[in-house]
C-alpha cells in the first residue's frame, strides 16, 4: 500500500460511432412507450367509434322469459312471462351524437399522437445536435487548446527557471 503509483496512463478517447438520426427516427414506435400507448388509445377509439356507428344504424332486439314462484298465492303458484323489445336508433339522435363525439375524440387522439411524435423527433434531433457540438468542442479542446496550454506551461516554467517569472504565474499556467 505504500508503493508509489507512478505516472498516470495517457487516456485516449475514441469517439463513439455516430448513428444516423433518420434511422433512429424509424424505430421510435418500437422504442418509446408513450407512442405505443397513444397508438393503443387510437385503436381503442376506432373500435369504440365502430361500435357506436353500428348501434346508431342497426336496431337491437331483446328477448326475455320470466318465471315467478308465488308461494302465498294458492291459485297460481307459478307465473310465467315473455318479453320482446326492439329499439329504433334512427328515431333518436342520441346514438348519432355519441358517434360524433367519438369521432371528435378519435381525431383529438390522432393529433395527440402526432404531437407526441413531433416532440420525440425534436428531442432526438436536439440530442443529436448537442452530441455533435460536444464532439466538436472535445476535438477543439483535445487537439488545439490542450497543446497550447502545454506550450504555455513550458514557456512559463522556462521563464520561472531563468528567474523572470514568479510562482503565482507558474501556478496560473499550471492550472
């Protein structure tokens, strides 16, 4: 544990390969949960709209059979009944109004999906632009500024060694 560590290794940074933004945009539907959820919401809205349109167009029939047991009535202890009902949706505007409401809700969900797609595309392109800017800044720092700082430090050390500089200037150059 008391052994000296020695000089640090020279770290070289290899840039990560750049991915094409348009190729990444194609995989948005698979990789982003909010897009998948919005697509499922649209499918649910389409199914609801189809059901409401059918209900507004076609009548529905209901057939019922009833049985009553009446132990307190000695004449007829068992009672039976039959029922047949049919609604006529074209006489009522309620179903058509519900279908129109479902259409508007479906359009709103489609617009929300497109808005979410646009926001995610913006995030992706913004991240790609920030990554490219960081790469360029790293290249400038690594290739130009670091070399200039080393030369400045060497010059300050040489000036300090000849007695022309002071320790504060040397520390500033070292920093």
